[in-house]
C-alpha cells in the first residue's frame, strides 16, 4: 500500500480581483503559506509521494515565492512529482528549466508521457508537461507496460470537455491506461470518476481567489492498494461564500452563528422596505469580509387595484372580500405574475 498527497492549481502570486487592498494582501499572505501547509499534511499523514498536478505558479512569480517553494519541497523528504500546466508551462523562461530544485523533486518537462520508477515502493509514476498555454491530449494511446504493482499518473488536463484546448482526457483513455490512479489538475472544483480499474480524480484549488471559487478547498489524500481511494482533506485557507436570502429572513438565516474571517457575499432579495446596507455592515462587523448587495423590490401592494372599475379590480376585489389565507395567497401570486416577478409556490 502507498499513500499519496495530491494537490494542484496553487496559482502562486496570482493577481487577485478583490477591490479591497487589505483583503487582497491577506489573501496573498495566505496563498504564500500553501507550500508549508502541504508539507505539514504530508508529514502528518505519513505520505509516500507528493503529486503537484500543474499551475503551481500562475505565471510571473517573485523570487522569494520560488525560494519558499524549494525550501518546502526539500523539507517534505519524499518524492515529489510536478507536471507543468497551462499557467506555468515549460517555456523559455520557465523556472522548471532554469532553476535547480531539490533532488527529491522530479518535473515532467516534456509534452509526452515519461516515467520514473520507485523500486522501494514497487511504483512507477508517469507524467508529461505543457510547453505552451494549450496542449493536445497527452494520454492518447498511453498504457502502463512496466512490472511495478502501482502505476500512478499525474497530468494537468481537462476531463470534462473532449474539445478542450487544455489536454482533453477521456474515460476511454483512462480505462485503457492501466494506471492505478490518475492525478489531474486544471479544474478548480474537485471531482472524480472511475474508468475500468483506474480512479481519476482532481482536488480543485487549495484556496479560492474570489466569489467564483466558493466553499471548502483542499487536497486529496490517496491510498493505493488493490484499488485506489481518494479522501478530500479541507485546507485551512480563507473560503468564499456567495449567498442570497429574502430580506425579511435577515442575514442570520445564511451566516454562521459566530463571526469569522471568511469571505461572504450576501444578496438580499424579495419585497422589502429600503435596506440600509451601511447599518447592516456595522451590525455584522464580526464578519469583517462581508459584502452586501441589495436586490430587493418595493413591498408588494397586493390590493392596490381592488377598488378599480376594471377586470383586474374586480378580480382582486373578489379575493379581498373572500378574506381568507388562501385568497390572500392567490392575490399575492397573481400580483407577482402581473408585475413580472418570479413566483415561488409554497
């Protein structure tokens, strides 16, 4: 049995789209901690191999970021395999070519599958790298043909679209690969599937960069024996949540009971009197990274035309005279339809 930590899409030194300078700087600090967090997880779980499936860098990188990465990969003290992706592809100025990495690190710099044997683990690791921002299918016609018990693949690629420009990967290719486990990067939301005897999985990014990357982010802890299994391990990084709630229900209906430093964007919806966003922000100061948006509509005037001498007036007048909960609900739904509003049936 072997244990693998599988991570991808760190995007170190990526530009961040948040408008608040202090929030951007906080995310940058947290991003810089990712290599050390990964090393700590490897040691805690007694992993045998670390796989980094591409886009470790977002593109341009700072010298201290590169040095911190090297230091972390040296400290992990297990074999590390890196496959460059579309953001950190192997170009003329690539650090994967120009820099020296610790001896325990192997980088797949060629656009064709190659392998490294690990006799002490009875394992062979395969990989290939991007040499430009786009890449044809690297897994086509590949098959594990060596004698090792465990065959592991690591690629940056897209298993969701056969027409992708980023190393499209099909279930048929995975099935015929003969791999025990195929570790992918590129898709920032985690996922997995099994094809034949091969488990193919991708962990998503370890930290969201904005409200388009919401929820828990982390890595995969993979155990390979007769079959492969992958367990998602959340990473202790800031999270983004994009929520909405009817204004009448209040923020407590979607926010946790205790304040924290995660990033929340809450859109208030439904009929409401004017919302004082500034006052709400003060009331919820225990959520320092809270963004509020007002998408409410003016309060619904159900009976506004009930006395009018029109067909509409006669309809609402009759419902009003009925004076029941059912009639009131019917009037509310009818008014929403007439106003062109979305109707949610109880």
